[in-house]
């Protein structure tokens, strides 16, 4: 029977961090719904400071996660090289780029991605009108598939090479970076440039995210993987895709 094994510790740490972000988003969303009787202006005056404080706490938790991963528990979190890849082969490998070249390539790539994103966002309205596709489906299903195509290909490649730990690290690790660093960092940047942002993603999006993290946690908790678990994850993703496909563009504010 084909069963792949991986380090459950790394997967559990990542999913625990995701659960922390889900806790913050859910509580902020519920907080917004509970204080909506006093008017929009008062809500914003309370919700935005709450979101900023929660963002600071989330980013501090992310910094603690980085310190845990790279300093105190580096060996425990590191992926084993495996019997086929010895230490001698790894020591002989030399980096293809220097540090300066890598930073320059990263900055150039960031600029190109930002420019392409602006063009993409500006063209979405026309696509929604002509193709009659829900903007929620495009933003939550299609764009992540295209934008993370390289990560998806790498995760599948490592899974084929019988390295599920790396696959899970790529898939779950990127979600951890977005939810615990990019989202709260955006809120804090909005604070700096005087553009109020909050962590209220709506009850539907927050529920989908929270349940998805719980499903992933139930899959990786035992440190093993098989084809049935993968099929269940794909089925869950398709259910979410069907939901957002039929979701109308104009929704009530509480959704």
C-alpha cells in the first residue's frame, strides 16, 4: 500500500499558525457584526483600531514562528535529505546566484509582478461583464491558481519525488506567509499612509478559510498521506469553487 510519510511537526506548526490567523479574522468579523447597530461611522472608528492591534499581534506571532523555525528548532523543522541525497552531494552544490544578484532579481521581479497586477486588476471589470463570470470566482479561484502556478508545480514535483514534507511546506507555508505577514502588514501600511483597512473579510470568506484550515489540519496531523486524502482535499476545493461560481457580484455588506 502506497503511503507517504513526512514530519508532522512542521505541518502542525504551520497549520497552528493558520488557525491563529483564522481566530483573529473570525473574531474581528464577529465583532463587526455585533457592533453594527450603532452606525457605520462608529463601527469604523472602533473596528480599525482593533484590526491594527490584532495585526501587530499577528506579526509578532509570525516573527516568533520564524525564530522558532530558524533558531531554536531548526533541526526539528528541517526536511531530511533522504537516503538518495547524501550530504556530500549537497556540500558540492554551489549557489547559482550571488546574494547581490539574487536581491536584484527579486526586486526586479517584484516590480514586474506589481505592474502586471495593476494591469490585471484594471482588466477584471471587462472580463466580468463580457464573460459573465463572478468576480468572486475570478479573485478567489482563478487568480490564485495562475498566480501560484510555480508553487503548485513545485509541490506536485516534490510529491512525485516522494518528498511530501516539502510539498506540504510549500503549500501550507505560503498560506502562512500571506495570512500572518502580508495581510497584517497591509493593514499597518494602510495605517501609515492614512488609508484605513481592517481584518473583516466577511462571514462567508472567514468561514471558508477557517473550515479549510481545519480540514487540512485533520489531514496532516498523523504525518502520513495517501491518495484518498488528496482526493478529499481536491473535492473540498471544488466545492468551494462551485460556491463562488454561483455567488453574485453584489452582496449585502454583512456577507
